[in-house]
C-alpha cells in the first residue's frame, strides 16, 4: 500500500519535471496547434497558422 503511494508520487514528480523541461525547450508556441519551437516563426511550420507566440507570456 505504502509502496504504491510512494511510486505514484515519484511518477507525478517525473511528469512535472518533464513538462518543465519541455517548456524551457519551447520558447515559442503555436496557439492553433500548441506545437512548441525553440525559434520564432511568422507561420507555424506544423499547421501554417500565424499564431506563434512566446511561451514566456503567461495566460
Ligand atoms: Zn500550429
């Protein structure tokens, strides 16, 4: 019982760390398809929308 609880906590922590690392990699994000990029684009390479914004802007 206690072991499973500990394991779940570690997985949660890992997921949070992975998310933070991804956010640091993607300095820019497409608002249309939510793809993240290290560089800014006038048009999203993924979907072509002109909605690539810096991820540093908090919602
Ligand atoms: Zn896009």
